[in-house]
């Protein structure tokens, strides 16, 4: 696939090649179930008070090209551990997954007795939302999130012919309200997030962090009602969950691990040890696509079920 791209930060760490392979259709994947304890919902004045019409023009998919977890622990909290995963992305695969998830969600709404109006069906009658600008190096928008413990850099794709919505823009709420004026039903802004390779703090603060080859998933739907102006959201819990144990080739980046000499110097200086390692995740795109579809469809099912 000629459009497989590797984030520039990876090239600064090591010269890493990404194998080009012919496009393949998604393989069958084991169905994903989202446990009730992983879900959160707030319906405000929406539930049962709005017409069963769903507008779906603002959907996006995020794929992490960098994921990092950092922990500090030990008896005197001088041990610092960080693991970082770098991964390429394939824009065509991500856009195909998002389009399939839109179609799946629309069909689920219709099967449940709703009208569902996709971006293509709405045409030019869509909210005039603030969108994200493309990153000059990667050619697609990049969203950076960092809470000091976990950091992720996501490339963001939207539906065909659309630009990804800036979900942090306050003005977008007013734009949706203008769009809904004179209409009935709900506007749904939906985000699916995926990270190839998993990285997190371990249960033991002394051990710090760990990384693996699974697929991490998170999703959120923000809802605004047309008639009553109510709002609500349905989402997986902020920490997300791992929906596939292995989606590709996973390996340590040579020279990225903190060495013994560095830790000796830090110990002499009274600073404590460092556990720092970088990894390269190269997805098996057929396996990754199947896992993304399974997870996204599981969320779609939860979304529609919770709106009945």
C-alpha cells in the first residue's frame, strides 16, 4: 500500500522501514463485546423526548501514530519508567473503516425504528463546524493529547468529502443548534479512537510501565436534541479497553532502552533509575481492519440500544 506513512518522530529515533503490501479485504474477527462496566451514559433531557431521527454528519476516526505511558514509583518515588510505541498509518484503510462504521450505525438505527441521515444524504445541509487543519508533514490532521501519565498523537480522518471536526471548538455547539433549528431528532457527533500497540502503567508502581501488540479502543457519541435542546453522551470509560491481543509485528527500537551506565550515573547523583524503551508497531492491516470494525460495531450497538 503506497499510502502507508510513518510519523516523522519515528524517523528521528531510528531508520525504520514499513513493508508495502497489496490492499486486502478485512478478515473475519471475533465479535467484540463492550462490558457494561466499561460504558458510561448521560442522557440529559434527550431520552424519550426527541423524535427518532439521527443526523450523522460529524463522525471521525483517530489512529495513534504515537502512544506513551510514564510512571514514577519506587520506595522514594525516584524510579521513572516510560514506554513509547510508534506506528505508521494507512489513510485508505482508516477511511474505509469509518465509512463502514457509518453505514453500520445507520442500519442499526433504521432496524430500531429510527430515521438515520448520513453525511452523504444530508448533502450541503450540514452544520458549519470548525475543522482540524492538515499536518504539513503527514498530510492529515494530527491531534495531540497528554495528561502527563499518558500521551497520544492521533492522525484524524473524516467521512469522504468532509474534514475532521475540531471537537474542542466551543463554537461548534452553536453551529449544531443552528443546523437543528426547525428540525426534529438528534445530532450525533461520534469519535472512534484506536491505538496500535498498548502501553500503560503496571499495577506495581515499582515496575512502572509495560507495552504490548494489542489494539486499544475508545469511543464517544455526543448528542444534541433539536426540539428541547437537551444534550447527552454515550462513551466507553476514558481509559478505553484492549479489543484485540495482537494486530501485527511489535519490536523494540534498537538503542532506545536506557542503559546500565545511565542508571549508574543517575544513582550516584541520587536521582534513581530509569526504565525507558521505544517500540515500533507495524500492523497487519487486514487484522487491524477487522479488529477496528468489530470494536466500532460493538460501540454502535451499545449506542443504539441505549437510545431506545
